[in-house]
C-alpha cells in the first residue's frame, strides 16, 4: 500500500529529528571527552593518591604471590612491600581498582613518577566519561526522552566539584561512577529480569562494594522496590523469582572473588570492614562554619549543609521540587505509572538513606561531603523530575520559555565560572555559602594548588636546589 503525503511528511520529519538527536548527543559526548582529555594535565596530585597507589600494589603483590609467585618476584625486583596480613589498611576499599591500575602501570612500563599519576588521572576521567554514558541511559529509561538525558549529563558534568574530582580523586568519584554502572544494570534487571542481567547487576554491584561497602544499599533498595512492584503485580512473581534468587548466589560469590581481603575469612572480614568504615578510627579535624571540629564528632547537619553550599542553586531548587513531586505522587498512584513512580522512589531512597545512615551512625567524615558524592547522580535525576514537572504543568508559553531560558543561562553561568576558575573547580561555593566562605569552610584540603606553587618557584627561582618545608 502506497503511503499518503501526510505519512511521508511525518516519516521525513521523524528521520530528521532522529538525525538531529544522534548528532547532538554524539557532539555533546565528544565535547565532554576532549574537554577532559585536554584538562587532565592541569590538575595536581591529591595527598590521598600516594596511599591509594600503595594500597593497589600491596593488593596486587598479594594476588601475584598466590597465583604467579615467580612472575611477581621478577616484576617486583627490589621493591619490598609490607605483607598483606600485616598491612593496617588491608580492609580499605578500592583494592580491585587500584590494583588494576597498578597492573596497567607495569604492563605499559611507566617508570616516571609524574607519568604514573598522570596516567591514573587519565584512567579516572575515562571511568567518569563512561559513567556519563551509563547515566545518559539511566535517564533514558526513566524519562524516555533524549533531551532529558542530555540535560542530565550536562548537569552532572557541569557540577564544578564533581568535574574537578573526576581527575584526581582516587576513591570517592570512582565510587560514584561504579554506583552509576550498578544502578544502570539494576534498572535493566528491573525492566528485563533474566539470568544475564542478574549476573551483570551482581558484577557491577560487587565492583561498587569493593570500592566502598556503602554500595550494599543498591541491592537492598533494588529488592525493596521489586517487592513493592510484585505486590502490585502478583502475576509477575514467577517471572522474577529465579533471576532474583540467582543474585543471592552471584553477588556474594563475586564480592568474594574480587576482594582479596575476604579470601581468608569472608564473613568476619566483611563485618570488620563495615564496622571499621562506618566509624573510621583515624581522627582528624574539619573546618566547618568557622571552627575546627573533630571528624569523629560531626553535627547532624554537616552533610546537608555542605550539599546546600556546594551544589549550583538552580539544581537545588529543582531538586526540592522533584522531591515534593515524588512524595505527592504516592497520593495519586496509577497502575500504568507504577514503574516510573517506583524508579523515583529508588532514587529518593538512594539519596536519603546514606545521609540518614551517616547521621544515625555518627560516622567519621573528612573534608566536606566528598564521601557522599556517590549520591549526587540521584540528586541530579530528582532534579530532572522537578524539570519535568514544571515543563508539563506550566501552561503559559511565556512562563515556560522564561523557565527554559533561566535554566540555560544558569548552565552557561556555571560553565563560565568553571572556565574562569580552572583548574580550581574543587573549591566551588554557591551564594548560600556567603561572601566570606573561605573563613567558614575548608578549601584546598588535598593540597592540589601545590602544583602551581611549585611551578611558580621553578620558573622564578634560579637556584640549583630549592628547599621546601611542609608545615603539616
């Protein structure tokens, strides 16, 4: 049957929309990728990176001695690593990631210290970039609209502190990325419960748990949401039963395989890790609201305050609107919208539960809210829920256009700030922090500006030797 002119017109228009969508999305990710690649060299080395590199090699040496002792001895040469069972931080997260980078460092023969850390910064950003692709797909699952996906990726990328940390943060940002991967496969499993998705979900959750044990909330929330869904849709119980049960086999097994610390005593060491990291023994001081406080005795409003003063204000406003929409949707739940509402519950719990856990457990935290960066993708998705609510409910086209213009101008303003203050996006504060934020909050707690200070000395001091003094 021949198509009429109207059908041909719609087909042509639809193809043009698809071409524009593919072009814009590809262009966005190309810009993000090359922005990161060219920016890597501008960032210094954070003080935590030395310890994480050592952590990786101690774990790599331990694995090598177990499975390939002769090769390990040859590659290790004269390096004398502390024995794994005598290593005080063997329970610490990130063993798989740091050991993998250590292995790549050996494989590519990177000897120079500067290049070793620069290589890791490239890998860190690559992981962040891949997580942005997964984040795009997560938003696509929730909103079924590529424009929301692009906006969400932009918001995550144009978050100054997240952007800066994506290069040099050896733990917190990588953990955030692994959580994004795990959440993506959680949603894939929710959409299509089969053994392949169950395995992939378990694999990426195991990776996230290896980085930081707090990732156990992802399977916990996932199963809670599935139970609610099955309570509403009883006929789907059999469809989910076997794949869900398989996760209880895959997940513990993969956690055990990927985490060398668990090999000798999996149950006791897993519990020991949780107890140690929920209230870390090392005491430090945090500069907060103009005074130094113990990292082991932080007030309940510590994390909420840091989130409020370091997140772009437009994101915060839309986040609160999104939260209100999710909570109120409970009063008007419809079966045909159950999936969307349950996904929103997932993200709301993913944001709130860790904050409440930190408050209730009185957890030890250092340097702002970097330990909680992993909840930030959830904040962005709830922000998009707020955007969606406004777009669908603002009837007056002038008000709608005004909102969209304000949103775009806000993103441009954030971009401008990031470019102007490059590479110091890690000390971003919004207007809520006040004009004298430097006298109220911590700034360069990792000593990243040392790079520029040292570069200045090298350029202007002609001495053969330059003596440095570290006051800490």
